[in-house]
C-alpha cells in the first residue's frame, strides 16, 4: 500500500476517534502498527495530525468563539468560561511538559493501549451506572461550570497522557463525576482540545524539528487536513448522540477493542 494512502487512512482514524471517548492516539498507534506505517519521527506523526482536530473545533464553534472574542471585555460569563478552560488545561500541560519524552519512549505501545482501553471501558460502565442513580447535574451550561469543577476535569484529563485512556473520554467522565451533565461535559472537552492539543502538537513538533525530513512535511500536512475534515463531522455526530444516549456503548467497545489488541499482540500481529 502506498505510504500516502496509509497517511490518509490514519488521518481518517484520527478524525473519527479524536472526540469520541475511545482514544485517538491509541487507535493511531495500533493502526500504524497494522499498516506497518513508519514515519521515523518516534510518534510525532500521531501527535501532530491532532492539530486537524483543533481546527475542526475552531470551525465548528467559529461563530460562538467570534462572539466571545467581541464580548469578553464586559461579559463575565465569557470571562468565567475561559478561566475554566485555562484552569482545566493546567494539569495536563504541567505533566506533559515534565514527562513528555518518557511517555513517548515507554508508553506508545499496543499493549499499553489495550490495557488502558479495557480499564477505561470498565470505568465508563461504572460511572454511567453511578450517574444514572444520582441527583441532577449542577452544571448544565458551559458558563455554569465552576473553577473547581474545571480543575477536576483537568486532573482527569491528565490521565489521558497515557495512550489508550482518551483525552475526550477522561475529561467527559471527569466532568460527569464533577456534576456536569453529559452534553456540557462533552462540549467542555471539545473546547479543552484547543489549548491542550494545540499546545501538545506545537511542543512535540518543536522538540522533533531536527528529525523532520522533507517527505515528512507532506505526510504531516496531509494527515492533519484529512483528520480535520473528518473530525468536524465527528463533533456534530457526537453532540447528537449524547443528547439521546449514554456512553455505555463506548465502554463495551473499549473493552472489546482492548481484548482484540491483546490477542493480536499475543499472535505476533502487533
């Protein structure tokens, strides 16, 4: 299979999985291994093409973000909301800067992905059962999220530095446990992608610049563009889904996917 076709397929995988709570990085690691895709950048490709998802969020919420930019000086709700975004981004940013190289060197493996998927799937099932039996959520809009709740989401999102955990999954579950309703937790996760994924992508690219060859640039750009287009559709689909359904199905999917990956590893296919 031509390398550029592999890049396109990986861009599709990233776009579909970035905002679904099933770990885009984990799926990219496994898909890259199955496709025998080698970019020679030690995981930078898998991280860089996430920038497409950042632009997908900007495009999807462009009119709302533009309104917020125009009114932020006098709109206390907007100020509070972006304060929440900053607070929610700090834990992952701090740990990511501290342990960036260690995570890439030791955790970007199919086995780690599989274990994280299974554990995360079990947590999804437990949390959904708990949320269903508890009182009404305390935050039902983005501007009603308290800074304490935002910090709790940030600590949950920090766990997603382990591939297979899922940034969106960790932040959504963290939000639901903290009192956000399902849709608000999901949208907050989308907005958190702007500083978290954007910052992680820029950091990783800067640290890997000396390894980037001319051919890598084309692959990085194509992967990012494809992932951005697909991610835009994924955002709309997930928002419609959570308005009518729980995340239980994603929990079962994670467990099944994790078991399948472990079987492939045992069979020497990964």
